[in-house]
C-alpha cells in the first residue's frame, strides 16, 4: 500500500511570477517531505512539481516554460 505524503501549508512560501506581459501574480508554493511542490494561484492548484537533482519537472498541470523556469529558480533560492 502506498503512503501518501501530505503537502504542508505551514511550510508554504510565496513567489511573484510573471505569467505573460504585465500579468504578474503571487503564487503559493506548498512543499512536502518527498521533494514535491504544489503551486496554488488564487486558491486553485495550477500544478504539482517535483525537484530532481536540481531540475524541476511538472507532473500535474501544465505550465509555460518561462513560468516553470521562474518557479524552479525561486524554489532553488528558497532552499539554498
């Protein structure tokens, strides 16, 4: 039986992401103990990411390359 690891709202952090043009929004990033991150924008889950050896991959949801690059950079900075 697989054990599901919960995302931890008490460890969340917020980042400013430029989605396109002048569309900048602050999103919440909720980590879990397995190295996965849930990205929440205005109360909706927009993606779930996994950090593998310094590289982020999106395994749920779909984000543009520029948004993924910004999120990856911010996650690395947060945990540096």
